[in-house]
């Protein structure tokens, strides 16, 4: 996609520092599953920004070919719609909660946002409960992406399903250390 930015360098209007660039992101996925009960998902990503003025520091829109997602998923206990009612998922994955104000895939960034997580999802009648623990992955355009060594998160999210008029009631508690 094409993007044009003004005040990219110093956030002052005195200087003409308009910059335009072309963002390119390719993702290649492999999804192997056995019904709803077992799944292996791998996704490679290559993200670049072309025609950008080179500025000091790292570029959040660039990340050379790397593993974006790679996880194992197990589903247990069929519910009334023949879907797993209890799901365990571990590995590198996106974490999207609610309206994505705190946790989302940050798809507006060319590189996205992913986490190394262990996650359990339980779907009792009319609800979905997610519990997770892990850490964010730090993109490194020169090396293999690595987990953050300073930030860990754990939390739970509960969502009420089937509320009339497509309303959603959702809440979560997050602990960061």
C-alpha cells in the first residue's frame, strides 16, 4: 500500500519533512488439521518499506522473512454445534481481545503484532472464557524475531455470546510484569 506522512521526523511544522513510501507484506501459511480436534499452523511473513527516507533507529514497518505464527492447537469435548468446547493453543500467535484497544494484531503496522503464548479457551453455554500467559515478540529486521526478555503477560477474558441485537458484553483482567 502507498502511504504519505508529514512530520515524521520531529513533529514540528517549521520543516518540510513529508515522506512517502510503499509498504509490502507477504504472508505464506500452512494449516494442517484433523477435523476440529488437532491443528498445526505455520505462517511466514516478509515485510518491507520501499522509497522511505532512511531515519536513525529501527523501522517498525520492516522485518525480513521470519516466522510470524507457529502454533499447535488441540480441541476437546464437542459442544452442541459439533465444535470443540475446550481448546488448548501454544506457540507464536496473534492475541486479539475485544475491540483491540489493548491487544490486537496491529494490522495497521506492516509487521503486525504477535506473542509467544499458551492459551486455553472454554466455551460453556452462552459464554467464551480465554486464559493466557506469555510474552510479546519483538520484531528484528536483521535477526530472527525473539521474545521480549523484559515483559510478561497473563490474563483472562470472558465474553457473553448470544445477546440480542448483536451486542457484546466482554471483560478482561491482565497482569503484566
